C-alpha cells in the first residue's frame, strides 16, 4: 500500500470550483486526491489543513529542545516538540506528498513556513555532526523514495524557469531546496497562473493544470506499490 500525505496551505476556506473566490490550490489538490482514490482506492491518505490550522511557530524553547540529544531531554523539551514529532511522523510515513501551496507575496504562506520549520529536524530528517569530514549536514530521507508534488497558484504569469518573473518566485525553488535538504529530490510542480486577471487566461491555465494532474496521477499510481487483491 502506498501512503499519501495531502497538505493544504491556502488561507481561503473553499475551492475555486465551488466558490468564485475559492482557492485554486485546494481545487487542484482535491482533484489529485480524487484521481488517486479512483485509481488506488485502498491506499491510505493523511490530510492536514495547514491553512486553517497552522502549526505553532518554533520558539527558543523549541530550538533548545530540538538540539538537545533525545536521551538528555527534559519533560518540558519533549512537550515542546510534540507537535513537530507528529508532523515529522506523518512525513516519514508518506510515500507521496501533495503540497498545495499558493504564492503569497512571492513566497509561501506563513503557516507553511511554520510547517517547514517543524519538519526540518536534526536527528530526524537531517543529520548534523560538526566533527564529520566534509559537510557537517546530510539528508536522512534520501533512501526513502518519496515523491513531492507541489501545486501552486499565482496572481500573474511568468514565474516558471525562464519566465519574466522567475527571479521573484520563492515558492517552488524554496520548497525544492528545503525538501532536497532532507533527501526528497523527486519533485513535480504544477501551477495555476493569472488569478488576479480572472479571464480566459486563468480558465486556460486551470484547464492545463488539471490535465497535468491527471497525467501525474496516472504516472505515479502506475509506479506505486502494487495494490493487493481484495
């Protein structure tokens, strides 16, 4: 069985195919999950709505606890890391990660930044040894064969590599860097553009994104762990 982790980060509470001012990324991620369930109905899907219930930002106590070796942690340290541990456990259990992350002011929403800060954990998702030869940091998920799908939405167009606004895109490049640092380097990116225009260009971009999602699901589902007969 393949395990899917579905993350929604939009502050908008509904999908754009349900409400005029709904979220495009929620729409795309819902389509991805629906297509996945259609092809692989017995797979387990974990869902986390970061847009509505963002993780707590990390604090000084969190940092102190995270960089204290586990056997040496005091009870308050373990309590400070409880939420982060749950998020890391979900990530470790997932084979496919669907990250629906809209562009807010050229970057990721604040709630998703808090999510990133909670899952980048020394000793759990990356290693650190200042006495190690070469770089003191190394990814801990390189052999886990995880696949990240980034679903985004932008107000304008031209943010893809080679585009006129590519230099201002701090969503997909940032997420590739972060998850690559953990060892997740299989990444596909699908984005909707022209949201602020709301005209035929937006409709065409949505249509293209939905076609690409169907293709991505077909490819990933075919390569996933074979389904058991029931």
